[in-house]
């Protein structure tokens, strides 16, 4: 079992991950590592607005919320706080489903807000083009 990660900044995830390394790609908004329980499974986490909250202070990485690897045979559940693994309690099937539904709702809301913002930009772009065309046609 791993107690603490060493952070390695990468642009993209390597094909083979090493135990005890927390690979961070800010460009691709993803963090990857081997499960700290020792089972050897890869864990990839989306960070940013559509994923986990990522903070870094003096080279120490913290992810929020906890990582529940419910799809893995080990069902590991832990926090990463300043590179250290803090083990969390196992969840019931009901808690897992509630967590999944909460994640789905957060992502739905994020993309809905993003689409609303894009529509506003499209409208402004359309008006800008119309105004430019008007002035081109009506030069003195």
C-alpha cells in the first residue's frame, strides 16, 4: 500500500504508470496513478470544471472530492491531500449510486452552463458580423 505520491508533471499520460507516482497533465486536465491499494489498476481522474478540484501548493497536490474506485475489484476509496493518501470508509451500494448521480448532475449542469455561454457568444458574434457588414456597405 502506498502512503504518499511523488508528483510528476507530464503533457500526456505515459502508457505504463509506475507505482507511487501521481502523473499530472494540466494541459489535458487529467491526473493518473496506479491504485494505491497495490492492486495495480490504473486510475485516471478528470480535473477542472468538469471533474475533480485540483490544487497544488509548493509541489503538493490535493484533489477534492474523494476517489472511489467502485468499478475496480478492490473498491478502494481515498483522498489525496498534499500528496498523501488518506483512506476513507467503504460505501454501500446506495451511497455509490447517490455519488454517481450527484456527479452526473454536476457534469450536466456544467455543460448546460457552457452551452448557454456559447449561445451568448454566437449571438454576439452574429451581431458583430452584421454591424461590420453594414459599415462596409455604407461607406461614405
